[in-house]
C-alpha cells in the first residue's frame, strides 16, 4: 500500500523545505524535512497516529507498545497511543532519553514498557538510521527480552537508513518517502 495522500500533502505543506541544510548526521542536503511541524499539528498527529495503527494492526505479532528516541519520536508515539483508544487495541507508549537520568530511578527508557513485549520503534525522519538503532539498543539494554517487530519512520529520506536497519535484522517501514515528497513537489510546480 502506498503513502496516504493526505499525509504526504500535509508533510509537504508543513515540513518540507528546499535550500541548503546541515543535517543531524553532519551531511549537507538540498532539502529538509522537519516532521515535528507535522507531528505536533492536530491534523498531522491524527494522520500519523492512524497510519501507525493501520501498520501495527497488520503486523504479526502485533506490537504491545510504541516508542522511540526523544525528542522526534515523542509526538509520534503519543499520537499512536492516543488514537489507539478509539481503534480497539490499546498501544501504550514509551520514549528513550539520550542519556540516563542522573536522579530518581536513573532510567533511560520511560513510559509503559515491560520486558518480553513486542515493540514498534518509531522515528520522525530516517537518514542514516543511527538514531533508530540507538533507541533500539537502549531499549534492549534495559529490556533484553523485548522484540522489535518493526522500525517505522514517518519519513524515509532514502539515504541508506533503511538498509542499515534491515542489515541488523530489524524490519523497516516508512509512512512517506523522499520519493513521495519530491513527486508532490514536482506536481505542485506543474500547477
């Protein structure tokens, strides 16, 4: 199944920019996708949450929880968690801190996650895949019996992240790709 046209349109409108940008990976790019501008928008959160749940419902086994690295994955996981109440299968969320807390319990993984669960790891944008793999490593360090059933990006920049994640034996999916966004960009320029 292809990308949801409404989600492609909203990401293109709110999050997609062309120009010269330095990415978190250190690379320079002629486009930038700030998914947070879509994932924190009411319509964007609903669309993303619904698409994650559609994807999760098709997985076997279904995930027991959804989460990823703070900050980018937070609104995405929470959108899926909130929308799951109305979809007939509860999907609690969690998030991974960049570093362990230096107070309280000192945990790095926060939220509703138990060892042995099937998990769906989400990320806003995948370039190299390293942030997603870091989140997975952190979860498995605290919950070694958990199983990652899918790593899912809202946007795949199609720059090697998918391959890097799949090479680690983790299934990968994306709601929208770079190809989808550039096709929308080209269609807009013809109008």
